[in-house]
């Protein structure tokens, strides 16, 4: 009898405990919103592939956390800040979304970070690159996960100067992103002992870059830095080859994703230096995951998509470890736990929200060296996280400087 | 070395040549628009999407069916022209008696749908199309390295413009066409099948856009938004040249290419805007455009 009683009590206790644990997940569901460019210029860099990456992370985690289901929703922000902010409000207020992730293009990232802070929910930026995200506009509910313009400049700029490319001319997209990329890279180039001979700013978006390339050619600089992105970069590379500017002068792509290289083809892109925080064929772990991704998406993952996967797992693990989806506690856990997976080794999320991890300098292979589709990069060197990203002491984030 | 406002003369020649190349794209595209506007009174906002389709059909032909560049130069405009004629027969035809705005809205909507379809199918990164072997490499002209393919673009565009001009201004078919522009009812009463003439004209204008698209494929990445980047400029060219004027659009296209090229040398940030500034001035001074007649 006593035995039975004890079992009964234990059962009650277990039930009560389980109920207490479940109460820690708001609305009995953990909902992740992937807010990205599903149909515009960045749809290949992030887009549907990012949605898939987040879904894969949820599947690999088991689909449930603390006994509650995990749901993924997605929407197109069309690269417009106001649309992104409205969607974020709708998701947080009405649909019980706990985390908004991806946020490609800086204007949408900054807008959603602000809404998330106001609603006390979490935002993770994987797609956008501006250093403002963890400086002037930093929030304590945000993580900047994958890359920023500083790390791109540091990787490519320093390495190219070291390899003898000590005179630079910039081809810059004439808007905030291009200007900041040019500025960041100029600083790195000068600090490494190189010299900037000049720059030309082209209207965004452009089509024909040959006039600007001829100017770059006339400057006599050894390196032409491409401070632009997407099809602008692709067309610059293609036309530089067409006009015989490469290989006499070298190109340095300051923001190039593997999908850009895939589009341009190795014939025009060969020998180009590229900095990325992820490449599918870097080691066994990255290969394993990327092959699974490729089977479903028919394209290899970009760094933004891989970052989305890694960040989602890190977030879910933090909920599990914290025993709650409470924003402050999950953020605290995410900062306290180093990231160790196929994407980052010993990655650390700082107080300003910046995820500091190694990035890699690659050189695009020659067509003859590429053995299969998507076999595009040689690894030139690993740039340690502390070197790639700006030190905390230089941060202009109010959370750090106060 | 001789310098003009701080730019070496040799460099300037190179830049002018590049301007001429871009001008030839403007010329072929604005010619198609002008022909369509002249006879149909339709402002064909689908033109950019049809230019993009031309480039994409060439790329699809090469990668899926092994169709050579030279074959694509013929097949792609024919296909896009046929699709254009189907659009004219089923949709545009119903709008001729209405205000210009309706045609503009319909063609703009169609452009968005077509671009959306290609975004969805092929993604946002462009597709690469290699320069055909016969035209690869380049010639060093002393003042600039001219890629052979770019030289071909200028030759092919100007030839196509001249052929079109000859067709319209010097042949019997062209005479019907011009008569149809002036007074379609009277022409019909002479037993000419005007609706068929209109369909063929639209098809021809659209095929010109696709022809420019195939020419552009090896120069620019074939991407779904390549047309929308270009189309606004081309509209400005047509307005400056004079709506519906054949020679006007050809000459203006080439001329504005040169002016844009010069702007890229002296004031690059302004190069996307200069054409619109010229448009404003021309509209103030000559509202019908440089070569246009007041109707």
C-alpha cells in the first residue's frame, strides 16, 4: 500500500513538474519567423534557401523543445524596411513569433531589430552586412551572426596587400553599403602598407561597367576592389575579363557569395580573392551538411544560409538549456555558450550582439582545377575571429561603452 | 600627351567607343518601341521584359538544346515575337479604342508577371552566357582594347536599325504601315488587312527587343531584372527622339549613348541621371521631341 502511495505521489510530482516546465514556453509553441528576400536580388544569397536551412535545423533538433512543438513561418520583406517592420509587428503581436531570423539587406535588419527590442523578442541577423548593426544601432535582443563589412574587408584587403597587391582602385556602388565597404577596405589596405590610388562611384544598380573599368585600368593600380554586390559585381567581373583588364590587374571582390561565382562561371572569375565565413567543401562536417542541403535545394548553401541553420540550432539549444523561451534568459544562454558546429569553431556572441568567429580567405579556382560543379574555392587562409571583427574596445555600441 | 579637362585624349576615345556600344543597345530597343507606338499607339512597357526573354531564350537554347549563338540570334527573336503577337491578339487588341493609360497598365502588369516568373524559375543571380568562339578575343586599337564581341554588337545593331528603316520607309509593306499610322480606316477600305498588319508590327517591334536581348546575353549577365534596369532609359530615349519617329530613335539612341559615356568619365555619379536631364530640357524646348512632329 505504501509502495502504491509512493508511486502515486511520484506520478503527481512528475506531472506537476512537467506542467511547470511547460509553462516556461510562451503560448505553448516556439515559433521562428524567417524574414527575407524571397523574390528579389538577394533571393539566391538567402531567400528560399534560408527558409529551408531553418526548417532543417528544426528537424535536426527533433521538432520539439521542452516538450512543445517548434514552428517555422516565412515571409518576403522585398528589401524594404517598412514592409519588414510591419511584418515583424504582425508576427510578434498576433502570431506569437518568438524569433525573427535572416534579415538580408541592412535596412530591413535595422528596422526589425528595433521592433524586436520594443516587443522584447529576439532577432538574429544573418543576411545583412553593415557594422552599424552592432555599433550605433545595437540592441540587447539581437545577434549579428554570419558576417559584416569589417570582416570582409579585413580578410580580402589584408591578404591581397600581403600578396603584393599594394596599390588599389575602387569600383564602388554609389550608396551607403558601397561607401562603407570602400571605407572599411581602404583603412585595412592603408594599415597593411598599401596605397589607395582612387575610386569611381557607379550608379546603383548598373549594367555596363566598362567605362568605370577603363578608368580603373588607366589608374595603373595593381588591384581593383569591387565594393558592390550581386549582379553589379558579376557584371564587373565579366566585363573586366572581356576588356582584357584581368589578369593584368587583379580583382578583389569585397562581397561575393558562392552563388555569384556560380553565375559568372570560373572562366571569368578565376583567381579572384573572396572572403566568406562558410564554404561547403571546407571540411567533412561542412560537406556532410551541405550535401543534405543540396539534395533538397539543388544549390549549395551560401554562408547566409549556413549561418541561419547554425544560429537556429544555437537558439533552440539555448532554450533547452535555459528551460524557458524567456527573451532575456535565452539571450544570456546564447552569449554564455560558445558555438561549435560545422559553421563556427568556438564562436562567441558578445554583449554588442556580434558573433565573433573565424572567417576564411578563398581564391577562386581555375576552370581546369575544378573537378565538379560547385568546386570553386581554394582555401588560402583562416582569418581568426579576433582579427576579422573589430575588437570590443572599438565598439560604438551603447551597451558596451556605458 | 594631350588632355581634355584632365582626361588623356586616348582614354577619352576609349570611353566614347564604349558609349557608342551602349548607344547601339538603346537604338535597337528604342526603335522597337517607336515602331510599336507609331502604329499601335501603345506604350509598350513589356519591352524590357521581352528584351530579357530574348537573352534568356538564348541561354536556355544553349544550355538545354545546344543551340548555337548564331541560331539563337534568329530563333529567340522569332519565339519572343510570336509570344508578343499572341499577347497582341488576345489582350492588347481590346484596348486600342481606349486611353493610352490602359495599354500602359496592361503592358506594365505583363512585364511584372513575366519578370516574376523568371525570378521564380531561375533565381535572382544572373546566368552566364559565353561569347561565341568566332568573336572572342579583342583588338588593341592603341587607345583602347576593343573586345571583338563589342565591335560586333555595334555592327549588328546599326545594320538591324538600317534594315528596319529601309523596310518601313522604302518598301510597299512599309508604305502600308505608315498609311495605317495616319488613317487605318481609309487603308482598310482599300482592302488592306489592317488588324493583321498591326499584329505583325507588334511582333516585329517585340522581336527587335529580343534581338537586342540576345546581343546583350554575352555582355551582361542574363538576369530577370536586366530589362527593368534598361527600360526607363530607353523610354527617355524615345521621348527625346520624338515618339514614333524611326530615324529619331536610332540617332538619339546612339547620341545619348555617347553623352552618357562622357558623363561616366567626368561625373560618374551623375551618369544614370544625365539622360533624364536632357529629356527635361528637350521637352521644354521641343515638346514633340527632337525628330517628332506635332500630331
